[in-house]
C-alpha cells in the first residue's frame, strides 16, 4: 500500500461556492425607461394587425400577472380567472352608455371595488381548502358567473353579446391604434410595478412561506389567513380590471368568451412562461395569444393547396394540440417554466467559465492493487440551482475490495454515488467527467442499465418495497434459485420471514434484505449508501460482516458511502475523504483514523 | 414581572386512542436554559408543538409570562414573543438564507400590502434596514458568507444554526429549540453549542429538546425527563442522570 496522501485541506476556492447570486445589476429605473421607450416606438410603428394582437397580449398578460400572485406566489390553485374577468367585463358593459357612469375610468374603479369583494368571497374557501379542492371551489364561481352572464344577455335582448363603448379620454375615442395600446401598456406596467413591489418585499416572503408549509409558516408568526386573503384580494382586483379593459377593447361582452377553456388558458400561460415569476406570466401570455396568429399567418403565406390548405383548414386544432404539447413538454422537462429555465441556463454559463479554470483534479494515485472494476475520473455534478455538489472527484474501486468514501453531511458523497448509479441522467443534473465500469463508460447510462451492467445500488432509504413479502423481493431479483442465498447464516433471520411484507421488517432486517437482493442481481460492484444509518451498533457489525463475506466469497467490489467513520474504517480496504465536493485525502484505513476531518464525522458506534 | 417565563401544567394530548402527553408540567424561569430529554417517542416534540400552538392540548394549560396561550393560534403566540426552531429543516429549503432569516423579524416589522404595492421607496428603505439586520444576525452566528445560498444547498449543521439565527431575529422572550443537534457531526455540534451560548447570554429563556444528553447537561440548569408521555421529574442534569428510572427509560433495561 502506498503512503497516505493528504492534499490541501484549505477551504474550497471562492469560485466553487455558488455564492454571489447577485447578478451584475442594471438599475431598475434604466430597465423601465428602456422598456417604455421601446414600447412607445413599437406602438407608433407597428401595423394595425400587430397592434390588435398586442392589445390582447397586454390585457391577458395583466390578468396572468394577477393570477400568478395567487398561484405562483402563494401556491393556491385557482380556476376563477375567467369568471373574475367576466365580472369586470359585464360591469363595464352595463355601465356603457349610462350617463356619468360609463366614463373612463369609472368602470375600472368600480371593477376594482367589485373585484376586491369577489376576491374576499373566493378567499373564504381558500382558508380551508388547498390544491385541487380549492381549484374545484373556484370553479363554482365560473359556473355562477357564466349563468348570470347568460341571464343578463337574455334580459338585455343581446344573446350574441352586449355592445360596449370604447374608452374616451378628453373627448377622444380610443379606437384601435397607438393610443389604446399605450394606455394598456401603462396598465400592464403599473400592474407589474405593484406586483413586483409586493413580491420583492415582506409580503412576498409571507406568501412564499405559506406556499412552502402553511403550518410551519404560522409557527414562524405568519398570519396565514390574513395573507391568503390579501393575495386573493389583490389578485382579483388586477384580474377584474383586466376584464373591464378587455370589454372596452373588444367593444363587446359575451358569455361565450369567458368559458372554462379561457380560464385554463391562463394556467397554460403560467406553466409555459414560469409559475412564480412576473416576466414568466408576461411571456406565457405572449406565446399563448400570439401562437394562433402566427400559425394562421404561416398558413396564409403557404400556397393554398396540399400542406398549406390542410394547415389553413386545421389551424384551430393544430393550435390547441400545440398548447397541449407545450404544456406537457414543460411539465416533463422544464417544470419551472421558460423564464426560470432560461435564467438558470444563463447563470450556469456565467458560472461555468471561471470554475473550470480553477478546480484542480486530485492526483490519481489510488491503490494499485489489481485492475479497477469501477473508476471515476474528474466527476463534476452541478445541480439546477448552480450549486456544485461534486467538483472534480476521481476514485478507483479495485477488484474484490471494499472502498469507503467518508465525509460530513453535504460533502458530496451521496451525489457521487447517485452519479455512478445513473440517477442524474433522468434528473437533468449537470454531469461531466468519466465513470468506467469494467472499462465501459456508464456516465450516460440509465439506472436500470447500470444495474444490468453490474453497478448495483443499495440506497439509503426506500431500499425495500413495504407491501411485497421477503420472498417476493428475492423472486423479483432472481426468479430461480433465489432462496439459496438464505442458506447463509447471516440471512437466517430473513428465511424465517419469507412470507412477511417487508414493511414489517426492522431497519436491520431491511438492510439485510436489500443486500441479499443486490447480491442476487449478479453485481460487479455494490454501491452502498449509508448502510449503518439508524442501526444499533450490534446490527451495524452484522451488516458489515455480510458485506465482507460478499467480497470474500463472490469476489464483489464494494463502494461504501458512510458518515459512521468507525464502521467504515473497520470494513474498508481503502478510504477516500471528501469535503466541499472534492477528495481531500485518501489512504488505508489505519492511516485515516486520526484524520482531522474524521473528528468532525459522527462516530456513535 | 411574573416569576416564570413559561409554565406548562398538567398537559394532556391525545391522538385518537393514543395518549401522547399524560399530565406533563414544567416551568422555565426568566433567562433560564431548560432541557427536555427522553427516549424516542416520549412526547418531547409533541410538548413543544403544544407550547407553540401547533397542537391544541386536550386539557391543561400553557402560560407565557403569566398569559394563557393554550387556545391561541401559532402566529399569535409568535407575536407574543415565543420563537421556535424546527426538528427538520425541510420546510423552507427553497428560501435563500437571507430571506429565511428576514422571516424571523415578522414580530418586529409590519408588512403591509398597501405600502409594498404603492409606496416603493418607503418599502424599499424598510427592506434595506431589515436586510442589514438579517446580515448582522447571520454575522453574529458566523454565517454571513452563506447569506445568498439556498438553504437546501447547505450542510445540515449549518441549516440548524440558520434556523436558530432566524428564531432569535424576532427578539423572542422565550425560545424553543427542537433537537438542535440531531443529524449534526461532532464539529457542527460545537458550532450549535456556541450559537446556544450566544442566545443565553442575551438573557432569552430557552427550552432545549435534544437526544444528546451531554449537550443538554452542558447547557441547561435543569432538565425535565419524559418517557411514554409522562414526566419522570425535573432537576439538575446531574441529579436526574443519577436516577435509576431515568437510566432505565433511556437504555430500555433496568439499571444495574
């Protein structure tokens, strides 16, 4: 065995810490000024068709930002969006033409007042209900408003919709053109400023706390009732005003336009754009509103035969299908939505540049006792948040030997193990470096293929299926001859419990069962995560013996990840020490026992 | 000024047919650091949950500086000056450390929808003040360098200290610490110890529930031992650990 090698124990270099989330900030006023200037230029240069679409985008974006306050910030699922917009729209329709009342901005102000009242009403069920149940309760509002709307239209003898006057300012009617677009832009800007003020200050923290855990939040002192009501009231005011603007913009109110589909389309906007971010809501509104117009423009541009004709005839269906594909795609691959995903990608690129320069790899002079079954070279694991859990780790597991990785909580041990067993492939965690199992690179291999190739994980939790019996576990691993393994003395306890569900086993018995299942999968290397966790000392010793026996009798290699230094040192042939995502030392167990870092590792055994 | 900061008498708590607490009582003097120990499932955390209002007692009373709080909502209790930490730090893992610590100041700062929505300069100035205070609190616990991190990215022991820093931010009169050392390494435990000493130097009455008997003995003037929802009594750590029934409750076997 070579001498103990300890590389520097200095704290990790600055760049590896995902610190300074602080972006290089452009002052907020400059962003607002630039955005306003661009918007004014747009309003005066775009053609009428583009302005028509833009007006709808602005109104829907306002509504989506309002909905986002309840759903994204406070985490309360609401389907009441269309109904709230309908309330504002109908109110504006009723006031339209009434002398003294129909004049801008009175319909908007009254909509705000009614919106606040309806918001209070929706908040009542929200105090007791959560999730899908709350969504269903808000659905009731949808049906009530739709019914009332129909009745009103019948009474007014306007079955196809109620006419609404355009907004007048200073005697001038704001018909479609730069004027109305600027007004709508101003409303969206005001909405964003208000919501931003709320979410970036104390109220935003309250809502986030309620979203994470209402009970824990109230134990912190958050008045959950008050803040949930506040979220619904503010959000409802915004949404109702947007409904009023929509009526004045379309010059028509009709119950058909505030359908359940319409309500759902706002949730689609938030999913695509990014729940919980203001810009996500705006981007989502832009995509959802603009998509059909883009599609029909494309269809019109194509020659009206063959594909072009087919597209033109089916734009409506293709458009809805595309919404579905977008929603599914985002939910599956980027559940955080477009804006946060882009931000994260941008942050990652910025961070990756300096980090790759620094991160020195640890000299790879691991034990030269025979060929390595498993070899990890320069492994880096970067989580979505930008945190680098593993930073240039290299290690080898030789044939028929037990190698332990020790380190404290958060040192990167389990992340290393999960990377080897292939779990990060499906979780979109950034991974670089090479992982060789019998010389074959498995760094891009799925967990099931990794197991088939001989890299078998014994996880820290969820290691058995509670409702399957012991016998069923063994049969699952190896249909024939599975019970031979129970001949071994250490597994005798399991043999007595063949017909019992694994959920009834003690922690130690579960560990033994998990190990016997793993041994049946004809592994080349066992990847064992924290086997001693929650085990009494006597049981830890017994499991250690089983692992040793598997090495001696089946010639298995074992990679252990452990916090229990004593247990691991007693069992391992070679020890790696990790800290801050790096290997900071390695050696035979005798030489590691007195290491400074191990003093900080729990040692209860 | 009443004699006791916190007084629990004859606390009874039942879940269905199970009696989690069966007539437990204790009292904490102003400025005292008080320990509660007992084996797994003895009812220690249930007791803290009753004090902080998360559970409602079936009978018995809880008094905070003489005022009954056993029928008071958790957020009202917090407003009266009782802070707590959590056994599991899983609740707010997506918060940044700074935001989380700022949540601790709820009692001292008034958040207002109108001000945040329309009076940005005012809200912003207040926010800057709050942020500065949170940074100072983190610095006191030696944690300012992680202020911008997400809690989930940090080691368990650091999370525990962040939770203590958050709880102290509200300048509580009584602080409840739920297993501050569980899952921490020996090195991290020293840091938690230091944090706790800093807290008691501020004169805050503190109740510590923990499995680590050494840790509790070192910090607490008195300990309450609970087992199977019943109190085995209260005394100085040395006194209690000499008692045969206490040793038996911990080891599960009659003491030799």
